[in-house]
């Protein structure tokens, strides 16, 4: 986390020396899953939020970076036919670097990459009986790709729908097995947030 803060501090003079820049905050919800855990669906709900700073590039584009807290993971709830339960809780501090393009007056798209730090990588998996022991550990760092759309509600308020996918595995499969391009488990995240610029 310290490295992310140092990086943001280093970048601030770049933004401040530009003709204009903006700051803001983002807050919302996530629906997540882990590709490769033999479950499906964005069933793990979480929260996300943090701060952003950006600089306009021409009349219709921005470069924006953020520091976010993001809850990720996976979940399976018991059902009548299957009483088993599983929950995976992963908390990240994430720093996206995004290119954002206005398409029409009130909406546009965004794309970019992020660097994330996992806050805790042990005792994060649970079943009906508690913590699952002897599992492969998660990687401490994550690189993810992002794509999203935004809609301007008011001059400084936007609603944002963003999808992200790990570029590299966040954990190997149990036993280290790989299958062609499937090298392990990957985080998938759908985030719906409200962005307020200052």
C-alpha cells in the first residue's frame, strides 16, 4: 500500500502542472467470481470505493488514475438439494490507470489496466465448518484489465459500470495443474459505482 501512495504522490506534480485537472471520489458495489474455482455467477457481493484524479486530453478524452478499496472473491450458498457452502473473501487496494473517452454529450467508455495489492492471503476461504486449511496461497499482487461505460447524471456526477478481469492468475490450481491458456484462477469483477468530481 505504501508503494501505491508513493506512486500517487510522484504523479501529483504531473497533474498539477497540467492546464487543468480534477479530483473526485467513487463509491459503489461489486459482484464478483473467481474463474477456475468450478463455480459460476457473480454471486459474491462486496463494496468498492476510493479517490480519483484525472487530466483532460483534448476536448473528449481523459486520463484518470484511482486508488480504490475493492472486495473480490467467490460464494456458493446452500440450497435444498446441495447443503454445501463456500465463501472466498479477497480485499484489495487497487490502482487503475484508465483512458476515458466521451462518445456523446452524456456518456462514454473507459479502458485500462490496474495494479492491485492483496491485503490478506491466508484464512480467506470458508465452508460450513469454518476456515479451509491447506489451500494454495493467493498471489500478493494482481494485474487486471478494465473496460467500462459511464453516464453523466449532472455536471460533476457520473454513474459507472466497469468490468475487470485478472491478466495473470491470482492463484494456481490445486496441485499446480494447467490447461492450455488456463494457468490458474482469475478474479472477475462487475462494479457499479457513483463518481463525484470536486
